[in-house]
C-alpha cells in the first residue's frame, strides 16, 4: 500500500488540563501518514482518485480549531476517527507534539495508529 504524508502541520489549539492552558492558544505540530492506493490517481492524473492532502489539512485545522480538549489523547482519537470516516482512509498514523509545555523538553506528544496496516 502506498501512503500520503503531511509533516510539520502547525495548528493553534486551546488544549490542556490546567486553567492557564484553557486561556490561550498553543501550537500543536502534527505528522500524519495515511495509507492510500495512488495507482488510479497516477494512471488518470485526476485529483478525484487521490487523497487530497489540502482537504485533509483543512479538515484538521477546522477540527482542532473548532473544539477544545483537555487531553491530547482525546483529540487524537476523535481526529483519527473523523479523518478515517471523512476520507475513507484504511490506516493512519498521527503524531502530535505540544512544544514547550514541559520546560525540560523541546516537545512532548503522542503517536497513534488506527485501522488495519496494509
């Protein structure tokens, strides 16, 4: 199976369990890999058969920007489910970093995989 990826997508979000976090937007950095068979898109040179990474990016920006979460775990589970449903993605891996939230670390974050890996 082929894959489409988006790396380093920065989206501002209101996320966190602490009161100070709920009062401001923080950047989240997303890296995604999504299983997709590109052969029909390649053969036809037609976007309708491709996994449109601009549409995926816009979905993520809207999803994250229109909701408030306390935990990255909740955000990732719901985002993964939404992406798989909206775009019929059979498998995906999403990593999210929350930079500068722990002073001793450059970033903290999570990575999940959902679906059947081809």
